[in-house]
DNA sequence: TAATGCAACTAAATCGGTTTAGTAAGAGGG
DNA sequence: CCCTCTTACTAAACCGATTTAGTTGCATTA
């Protein structure tokens, strides 16, 4: 049950491999009607399917890109992936998605593996810990785009939320709702990861702009498993925070679990504002007010940017790479 | 900035391509220490990375599998994908995921495309509408595994939930809770799709076993957009159902939205039982009782089965393919 | 009538690896 | 001293496409 190759088709049609190749690539310019018909017949009869590997080897294009997300558990990641896939499939480009699990070693492995597979370009949510690797790709002018996280000192197109604006939006809204004691919980800050860092600093700036004091104890960056503890800690402080911002969807989920378990009542016990507009936000009791990231747009823009880079590879019309910030949106429901 | 090839390495190390290849494949049997060292040095200096395409072309293995899901919006799909990826990445196999969007044409396109890419095998959530294609693969003894849906008259290993058991579990529990009027809503039944069909028939059987009459009006198979209407319709019937089963996660989500909008109260207005243990089930008010599918196990088993098929390709130790049913689990919370 | 042009192909190189068959050099045995 | 064996390599075919540089036969044209 061997697969049919182009040589088989050529032989059965009584023409050369070259002619079959021309036919398949619609280069009909000087091709006889007879020949075309004959080849079409043979292809039909044999069910011939071209081997993309061979083509890619010769053409040095695989029509495949790689996506490496830092942590696929974030809703944001899955939404961005969806958008990337949509854009790519429209252009008959395949996508290989890998999850680095926030582990730089895994990230390195995947980058290497995908490049060995000769993918035409890479969209990476960088862990930030493989600068040498990133830099090497930049040097080689390999098509590369970052999402969600900035890597300092590297000239790579990066698509991410305007985190500062997101926290300004959040704090402004909470202040408007008469809150003076606003706390924030987010996942661990041990590594310098853009969204977390920027959201914290955005939080500080926004508070300052409202002339509110910054309680260092109000800023909790802890591991997912410890969020429940961090929340309890916050609620034991004096003055007790009247509003809590969940720095991302995972944090929000943990806080909600605690709330359920401890039978807290939102917004009576405290106001809650989540970053990432999770699907169940309108279903919670009370419906959750959130800051939505335009994940789809970010993914779409990143994909388009990468595909453009890939297609302009030969030409030297490369723009200077930059940082592309997307505006958050406040979705008012009832948790504040 | 041309990529370094094996020939370049060979030249710089003063050996032949063959030797470099042997080195890379750890066939050190008859290799001098000097040579090894020299090659290692050159590889290090040049940052040489093998081109997988070329290798795959010769070896007729890409170390990549394809996964085609019928509809990625189902949580079940994403969980199965995660499990497949986990298993595959452990064995250094890449995964290309495609979403057929419940469209047979798309499914066909993806199957063709992935096979053209020479993926070593395919895990498919079949739409069921491409029997000729499926059959062709079976004939060719191409490594193929189905998930979630049976295709009649085809001998392919299929991994799915024991849907009948799931509905027995659901109905048993509701009856135990004194419900006599149990309705079920699920997404459209126009196409014969295993989970929906089997869940409905499981529902009928379970009711019969409890000597409960089957109200045809209690069975609603409608499009996602019409679920809200179907729910209203059910609640207007006499006798009014006291319990409603949501046939899958998408249905459940729509029902919950309606409940919120119409300010219904669960379980006072009616009991609600969802199939698929969605992440927010414990967070809803009241926490939702669900039937959980062992999605992770299903994905894992499917992946292992496929990899086994791939590895036993040459040998003729292929077992007879079969249907692998996985047992559901009732997760009792407070919505019934 | 020889040269030119054009349509309709084909031969062979190429992509970058793997793999098979083979070779050269030195050791050991008779 | 010749033969065989082993070690340490290499040449070349091969995988299945694309692509470039021809080639062939026939109709024009000077």
C-alpha cells in the first residue's frame, strides 16, 4: 500500500516528472490539452497526493508557523491562539502550538524543535529567560513576533495589552465607586513578567493620581496555591481593603473559590474586579465587573504581522519593529 | 545568514557528510575519538541544527501527529487535546491541532492537508460525513484513531464516554431526588452525532427503567441560539418539568444565561444537571451538579493507542480495533 | 534552403539529510 | 609474505518534490 509519488504519476501518464510538477503548479503556459487531460486522469485514478515535505525542502518554506505560549492555562492565551489560527487557516498556513508551562528550558526546547522543523516563523509569549536564543533569531532576521510580554533590549514586534491603562481604568472605576482601600492580588512576581509587573506599577500610578496612599501590604504577588491565603491576609489588615483587583483569570478563579468556601458576599464584604473577561463572569452571583483584554485583536494583529514578515523576507521592506499596545475595556457588571 | 547544513559541518570538520550523520545519530561504533571531538567542536562553533524535513523525507517519519476536533468550543475537546499533547510531548512528538468547526468540508481539507504534510497518524473527532476518506485511510492501514464519535461500519479504535451510563447516572440521581418530570436539552440533532444521539437514547432507557413515561416534548434538540427558547418552551409545558439535564457544556452555558436573565432560582424553579464538569460549576449559585467525563483519560488513551499503532507499523502485531468506553462520574453539588 | 522562433516538453541538478555498499589502512594469523 | 579481519571512514544512491537549462519537432521567414 505504498503511497503514489509524482514519478508514478509521470510514468503512468507517459510524461516526465517535470511536466507533472508544472501541471500541479498550474504553469500551463506551454502545455498541450492532451497532456493536461492525461495527467488529470492519472491523478484522479491513483488518488495522488503531493508530499509537502519534499516541496518544502526544495522551496525552503513549510507554510507552517509555530506558537509558543508561556502558560496555556490563561484564557488570554487560548483566545490569542484561536485568533492566530483563524488568520493562518485563511491563508492556508498551519499552526503548531506548544505550551512552555512557564519553563525556560521547555521554551528553549520548543524553539529549537520548531526551527528544526523549518517553520516559517514563530509567535512567542516569551518567558524572558532565553535572551541569547531570541537574540540569535533577531540576528538571523528570522520572522519572530512576541505577544503579552516585553523582552528588554530586543528589537522584536510585541503585541500586548496596555496594562497601565487597564489599571487606570480599574482604579478610576473603583475610586468613582467610593473605594479608598484598594488591594491587588496577582500570581507570583519572582520572575520579571511584563503583565504582572506592569499591572502592579499601573496600580501604583493610578493610586497616586487619585492622591491615595500606597499600602505595600495591599500588593500581593503569590503562587496560585497561596492566593487563598493572600486573600485572607488582606481581609485581616487594618484598614481592611474594601476592593480587590484580581490581576488575571487564574487569580480571579482562586479568589472566587475562596469566596464560595468562606461564604463571603460580594460586593458587601468587598468589591471584586477581575482582569480578563472570563466566560463565566456574567454568571457569577453577583455578575463580575472585569477589565477585558482584546485578546482576539491582539492575536490577529500578531499573526498578520508575522505573515507579513514572512512574505517580505526576500525584499528589504522591513519596518522597524515596535511595541503594539491594545486598549482594555471596562465591563461593568455588579461586583463593585 | 544562510543556515548551516550538514555538508558545511562536514567540510569544516574535514570529514564526510556520512560521518557527521553517524555522529548525530550516536552511531559511534567505529568512530575515532579525534573525529568525534572535531565534529562536536564544529557543531558548537557553527550552531548547526539539523533540518528535520530532510530527515523526515528519507525516514518517512515526521514525528508529528495531527488532531482534528469537530468543535473546539467544547471544553471536552480542549481537555482531550491537552492530554494528547502531554503524552506526545513526553515522547518528542509534535501535535498539529485543527478545528473542523463541525464542517465536513473543513474536516476533509484538514485531513488531506495533514496527510500531505506526512503526519505519522491522525486523531479525529469525526464529523461522520467523510466516510470515503476515513475508509481509504483504514484500507491503507494509516494510523488513525477516533474520539468522541462513532462512525458506523468502520473498524477504527474509538475512545469515548459511556453516554448511556452517563444518562443513567443522571436520571437515577434525579429520580432519587424525587423528580418525575425530567427534561433534556441539547444542541441540534439534525446530524447523527454520537454523544447527542446516545445521550438522548440513554435518557429514554433510563426513564423506562424507572417506569417513567417519556414525554417527547421533554426532549429538545435545538441550535445553540435557540436554547433559551427551548428552555422557555419546556417551562411552559404541563406538567412542567421539575428537572432539566443540559446535554453538554455549551447547552449548560446558554441555560445559565437564561436563568440569570430571567432571575430564575435553582433548584427551586427547577433542578439543573449538566453534562461536562465545567470549571465554573462550583462557583455558580448554587454550585452545579454535573456528570464529569474523564476527558483527560480519554485523550491519554487515544494518544497512546495512536503512538502504539505508529510504532508497530512495520510489524503485523496490530490488534483488532475496538470501541473504548469510559465511565462518567457524578459530581454532586447543589443544583438538584 | 538554412536559419529562426516557438510550443511542448524532458533531463538532471537540487534541497539536506540517511543509509548502504564499499574502501583504505593496519593488525593478526598461517 | 600473503590473506583475512577489523576499524574508521567515504561515495553515492535515495527520499519526492521543484526548477533550470536544455532538447525536439514543426512552422515561419529571410
